């Protein structure tokens, strides 16, 4: 074996070790780690809660004017969807995939899952 091939093998071994160390750290730190996923879910829940709070006054005004929540329309900029509305209650939903939250109002709190 020549000195040149020995250097190439050493370089490949060093790259393999560095790759292993990088992957081991990525499991505990970074956006794909458990802590990163939890932080992302918590942030989405906080944003959804704020969106629910912004939509509540619009729905209350519609109910005061019409005597029912049915027929109320929320603009897409609110970030929530009015899934169900009747004379005395409504269900708002926000999020996608596994981060879906809903609130049954008036006066409800965000709960995981769809309406």
C-alpha cells in the first residue's frame, strides 16, 4: 500500500467519524430533536390561541347583530376556520396535520384535535 492510498483511507475514516458525530448530535439538538419538535408544537399552539382570541369578537358581534353564530364569515387572515356554527355555539379550528387545535365557543379553550 502506498502512502497516498493510506492518506485517502485516513481521510475517509475521519469523514465517517465526523458524520457519525454530527448525526448523533442532530438527534439531541436541532429542529428534528424531541425538544425542537415540542417547541414547534408549543409555538403553533400559542399562535392558534391568539388567532382564536382574535376571531371571538367578530363572532360575538355577528351573534349580537343576528341572534345566531350561523352564517358568520371569518376572513382567511384570521388563520382559523369556522367549522360549525349554530344559534348558541361555534367551533373554530386551526392548524394542520398533527398540530390541529379547536375551540368550542363562546368561552372555550383550545383543545387538541379537529372539531
